[in-house]
C-alpha cells in the first residue's frame, strides 16, 4: 500500500494531480482545497500523503484502485474520519472538501449545519449526520495550521464566502459555458470565496465576478 508518494507535478486537473515518479505517472485524486494549493506547481516536486480505495461495482467485476492524496498526514486523517459518516463515501467526501479542513472542523465543532450545507454535495440531512457523528472528534483539527504545497505552516485563510448547496458548482459550469478554461473559472471562484459574502444563487456569484 502506498502511504506517501513524491514526484514532479505534470498536470493538475479538476479533481486530480498527475505525478511523475521515475518512468511512471500516477493519478492522485485530490479535493478542491488541495487543488487550489498545487494548481500552479507544474514541474515542481511535491509529496502527497495517500490512501487507496476501490472505485466501482465488485458485482459487475468493474473495480479500479484509486489513490487519494493530501499535503499533510493530518489532512488525510481528517478525510478518513469524514468518510466514516453514514452516507459519505470517498467520492462524496472528495467533492465536499472545497475548504481547508480547519474551516470544516470548526463548523462541525460549533455544530453549524448551515455552514456545512455550503460544501458541494452536502445537503441538510447529510450536514446533520456529519455534526452528530463528528462533533466530539474534531477538536485537534480545529487547531491545526494550514499547509502550503511545500508542507510548511501557512497563514490562516480568510473567512470563506457562504454559498448555499451546489451553487458553487453551478457557477463553475456557467463560467465554463461563458468560455473560461478550468483554471480561469477556478481562479475567479477562489476570489469570490475570499470575499466572505453570502451567495444564494449562481447568478449572484456571476454578478460578483463581473461587477454587475
């Protein structure tokens, strides 16, 4: 089992990084908050702390081993804990973690289900399950420092914007439809997330981006 992998970043896509290790290129699935850190690290050497999971339907004989990566062991530990919530599998957890683990852990610790519904794919029912399951298990993650791509401690992130439901994802696809490439669309959404404002629709997000 691969628990850590170090190599040169060849590409960073929407949900994965391609890491060159010797003659081999590895696909490492990453959540959104990690993608933001590594997206401009092409050609640089990085290390990911990793876990394996099997993706697919065993009954149909279609199972593919996947590698999931994070920049610190603590991030990986939180991800594994997050996956223990009933109804939250590996894929759903990867999609949901659009914000740094400290912010997610803070919300769980203060039992803020409304904030949790701002994470992609997390509805009200799932948010309640997350709080009920993890509220007594996240204290050490709430005091964790953020990490940069080089593994060093970073500055505390600015307060995240509050964007309900799947609005962030809808806004992303709208930007793509308007002709932006994936990196441009993500960068524009990153700036929206840094405003700390509240958005209830993709239209409001687009108005913030274009100043209308």
